[in-house]
């Protein structure tokens, strides 16, 4: 006799508990999705979950040192142009002239000298 849908769902739920499966959900923007699609096409993978699982297993197989390169997030590098740096410096000096603050304490003095 064939199992009902309810029985199959119950058995699947038991297996998820037995193997301590966790569902991962992740939203990605178009550029990231396109890169994943390319990786999948290059390797003949049709299922996203298979691709993500392979990426995790292969990055882990690289070990703690080499996996850093695979897991490293690309960071934006901030480069300040000379014009912006000059403007910032000029504005900072102008603000110090308007309000010099509480004054400076020379770090070479001890508290007894004050």
C-alpha cells in the first residue's frame, strides 16, 4: 500500500530531526546571483542547494589558511583625493580657529607641574 502525503511528510520531518538538518535562507542581489549562476554553469550544477553545499565543503577542505582566500569578502577601498584631503584640512583648521577647544596639555608635564 502506498504511503499518504502525510506519512511521507512525517517521515521526512523525522529524518530532518535525526540528521540535525537546518534550513538556510539567504537573499542575494542580482550580481551575486549571476556569479552563482556562472559557477553552476561552469560545473554543470543545476540545483542551487548543491552548488552552495559544494562551495562550503570545498572551502572547508582548503583548511584554515587557504579557506581564508575563498571566504574573504571583497571590501571597498576608500581613496581620498588630494583635493578632498586639502578641503578637509582647511575646514578643520578653520574650525579650530573659530573654536580652539579647551586648550592643550603638554604630555611632558607631570600633574605636579600644573
